[in-house]
C-alpha cells in the first residue's frame, strides 16, 4: 500500500493508494494502532520480553521506581518486582495498586490513550475513508503471522512479513511522533528484527545507548546547532537553524557564533530553507571557503575562495555495499586523474591542515584519520609525515584484513565478506536478543524533557510534542485564513532526487522547468489553464508570514482536488529554459 | 543469423527514465531528441487513478513502413532485423517520419552542433552548461558498421538528417546490449535473439502474456511488452524538454 499525497512511481507496483492529506500521517498511524489493539493483533511475547511495555506507570506519567530501577508487576505471584529480575512473568496489561497508589502498565496506558483515535475520527482528519484505514489494519492482521517462525540457514527466526517504509515522514509538524507511532505499530506486531519484518540496527550496546536517551541534559549555553538546547533538546544538525541562530544568538542562549565557514560539497542557498535567512546569516561570516566541483549559487554569492573539488576521480570510503543479505565493502577508486584544477577533498584537507599546523602529532588530522578509520597499530599512519591519499586507504584495507591492500580494491572494486549469519541479521536471534536492548514503546524520557523545558520557561510551542505517547493536536497550518484553500507540498522527480544534480545539463533536459502540479478541476475553477504562468502564495499560521513564487501550472487529473505540489528540484541553476522562478518575501 | 528483439516489462518499469539518459549519453543525441522515450501516463480521475510507464524505443518493425517509404534505400533493415539509416544516402525527404506510426524519428531542422553539449567551448553552449565538463563524445558514432561498412550508428548529428534508435548498432557489433537495456535499474528491459529458445527474451515470451504497439497496423514490431496495454484513455504527464 502506498500512503502518500502523490501516487508517484510506486503507483504501478502497489495494490492500493491511500491519498493521505499532507501533515496528517500521525492521525492515520494512531488510528491503525487503535484498530490493531481492538482486533488484538498483538505480539505479547515480544512486547513483554523485549520492550518497556510492562513497566509500571504512575498517574503523573513517570515510571514506578525502587532504588532507581523501573518496576513491573510479576503475575506469579502477584507482586511488584524490578524489571530485570530473573524468572519473572510481568503483566503486559492491567491496573494495579502499589503502596496505595494506582498504577498501570505502560502498555495499558497506551491502549487507553489510543482508544480515542478511531478510524472515523482519523478519516475526517487525514482525508482517507474509515474503510480505507480499516483495510490497512485488516491486511496487517492477515499477514502479521504472530507466533510463527521460519528457518533461515538452519536458525529458527520469528517470521512477521509486515513492515513500513517511511521516508521523510519526519519532515512535517509532529513528524517525529508520526514516525514513532509507525514504529510502535510494528512493535505491537512483533515485526521489529523479525524475518520479513521491520529491520533495525541492534548493534549498539544497551548500556551506553539507554543511558544516553534517558539522561539527555539540556545545556544552558548550547552550540550553534542548538544540540540539547531548551527549545529543541532532541535535534539533528540543520543549516537553516544555524542561519536563524546566527541572526539572533541571544534568543537561543548561544554564546559562540561562527566567523568563518568552509562550505564543503553543499549548496545551502539552493538546497536549504529558507534562502533569505541563509543570505542574511552568511553575509555575517568574515571569511568563506567553498569546496565544490561547480561554482554553486552559494559559492557565487559568498565564497572568498573556491577550492575546486573532484567528483569521482578520487579515493573515498570505506563505503558500505551491504544489502539485506550480503555483507560487502567498497572503496571509491578514481577512474582517471582529477580534471583541470580539481582535487579530491582529502588531498585538500591534508594541505590545509599542514599549512595550519594541524596535520601532524597527537590530536592532528593524521591522528584523527587513524581513529576514524580504526587503523590497527600495525597500519596506523605515522603522525609525523604527510601521506598520499592512496596510502591512507592502502593502510585501511590491510588493517581491515585485506592482505593485498588497496590493489585488491583497485582491481575488484568491492570486497564481499559473505552472507550474514541470521544471528547477525535478525535481532531476535542474536546473542543477547537485540543486543540486550529494551525497545521503547512508552517514552518517559520525552516527558522528562518536557518537564525540564517547562521549568526553564520555554513557550508551549516548543515542548508540546515531547510527550510519552504520540498525541494528536491540530496542525498549525489549519490556522491559516480560509483563502489559503489548498495544501502545498514540495516534491522531487526520481531523475532529480538530489538538488546537486540540477547542475547536470543532460538531466536538465528531463525536467527543464519548475512547475506546480494541480488538479485540473480545481485549477479551472480558479480560472487557470494548463501551462499558465501563475503565482503561488503560502502562509505561515504561526508567524503570519507569506511567501510567493511564480511558476507554471501543470494539470493532473489524479491529484487530490485540495492538493497542489510544487516541483522543488529541477534545472534551476544555471537558468536553462524559460523564466526562472523568483522567490519574493513579504512579511506582515 | 540471430533475430534480435526487445521485451519490456511494464510491471517492472518504474518510469525512472534511466534508459532515456543512457541512450542520450551513448548516442550523443541533440537536445530535445529522445530516441528512447518513456511515457509517464496517468489514467482515471481522483481518487480512482492509476499510473503507467511505457518505454518506447524504435520498434524495429519487420514490416517497417519507414523502410518502404524511403525512396533511396537509406532506411533499411539489417539481417538481424535492426532498422537503420545510412546517412550518406539520406536526402532529407522525411517520408520515413511521415510513415512511422510510432513517432520515433527525429529530424535535425538545424545544425545540432551546439545541442549535444560536446561543443562546450562555444559561448552559447557555455551559457547553458556553466562551463561544466562536456558530455561523453562517443567515437563509435562516426565509424562505419555492418558488413557493407555504412554510416548507420545513429544519424551523424548533422542538419537535415533523420535520426532514430538503432538498438545501439556499435554496441551490438561488439557483443554488448543496447545502452538502455544495460542501464535499466529494475531490469525491465531485456534484449536478445528471439529465435534462440534458450535466450531470456524467448523464455519470457513463452511464459507471459504480451502485446505489441499498434498491432492492428501490421507493422510487426520486434519490441514486445508485458503484459497488458493501458486500458482507458491515458494522459501524458511530466514531458521533458522536447522543443529547441
């Protein structure tokens, strides 16, 4: 099944297309969870043994703890026990009384929480029919095969042929909780780490990982990326956020703002939102060096110096060539020497570090390379001499157990280590299942973070989604005035998956111009014909900001009448065919 | 003598257009000319909609209307069945383009010298490419092929010449598959000897339902499609740059 506002290329391969409204995936996912609970498609064994579902939760949402250890309700005999006690059989569901206090298992809390998110409720929210949502839950019920196993290379592995591929779902308001809900759904089906099911990485050690997640501290003076800041404790590095912070560091309690930047193989002005913020922020930088194969838009506007970079004519790696069943490693081997004045980036950095006095000695660039590539003592780079890049990878190859070193890769390109043993592939059957990790259904740590953020006086907008269980709220976009009657998304064509390829003229022929996909009836009702030049204006309900772009209408009969989709990656730079889309901003 | 043909699995095709690009790079085709073309089709109305992708190379018909229409024999069929154009004989009448029901012929109304991007020092081209590296200039295209040694590898990219898909004659004569087939990520395109019962194309044709385009016109194409054609009127979307 494809759950997507647009049917895309997978449309020819799926049995059903569910045209979900943009920004409402959480509502859909919660409704499916509701149904899965009601139809009892639950893998009790997995939830009890491998997740935190049995942990007891107090009325305030926190775990019941004794001596700092989470507690569960052992069913035989009925008593409170530490979660890691031997030989217990914890209750997965139910309400109990502990020292006069009413408590429930985490899974009980989740069941009761999910009961409000019915298919009828979700249908009104996410643009699907209640029957369509029920069909998803039925298909999962029919196919989950809870309790079954299958033999894989002589090892008996739990078999759950159900899974979700959810790519970029996080890129929406409440997206993190939407993705989390989908994971929780797969957890209930017991599909995590099963044959045919949801594949996960379980190779990290329990102790370090769990501690990290449960003890996230909020820094009083976060770095420029706002890691662990009171507004956004769990975040990933984002250049657009950096641009905002640079303009007003005091607002975010940030003390140190960068003065120089090396912009390496990225084109923020063309690739990241929002262009006006990037412009304002980068203008503040005192010195900008750009490493890029092309004179990118960013380089053109900001670079004090451009260091031309090779594209594939360089050594690079190691690159994982591992697929679902075979473990393999590859190295990028240059087919020709770098062209014109370009050089591989490692070459560039070796020179830069040498000039800056950072190449040699402990803590220098060479020392860092040894650590990054995990080179054995026998093969580590000496810290006092500048190597060639080929030599670096020769040492890596030998340290990795390839006697011939780099010559092997220059000849073969790829080293196939062989098929995975099932015990290394499926979390259930690894030595210590899932590496000993207890999977998180109930997210107490998120609530802990929320409480800290409230304590620090952070406005509700920032902490409202740090909840132990995914909770629907009205997306802010619904607060825009009624005249903004369409939902707008950005999309890419498969031939222009990444913005960096918009520089390639041969691909530019395939998608020469930017355009807006719009339902033909909707467009005609607005007096727009196929191919007309039009202005598209979007509204931010939180800041009341509007932005306009000029583009071309492209009729689609099969899109949702309320959906318009803007092609975001195309031949924009340099301007090849026709008018370039101009972005204008007007703030009220 | 092999009898070459192509099978295209519409159930595998995801419309990625890698075949169009592979053809373009291999054959250095001018801007707007896509000897291998992929239709992106939508059918129906929201919410009952379907998508289909249909790759369309030259069909290399056994009863080729273009061959019959050519007054000078520039367009002819090779022994293994490839329909090719000898550009030394070509006179520019364009009867082949008129005769072909598949629209696979591309005529150069003007000199395409600036179009394939390999004339990259030209200031007009540089304005388009931004001075980026030139495309691959395939030396095979200027060579003579076939037992009779004729200029049939494409079309010479000259003004007044008709060009079309050749199933990559130079690659075939070197034992390789056409560029589109070699590059298809989901292996939707297959090429081989239709007379060899062991070839994968023969094996597939024996075991699956297939159809050919415009069968009613009796052109007898060498390109077979699995499994059923689009059912209702389909609308083309996402056209590339086709006008220069």
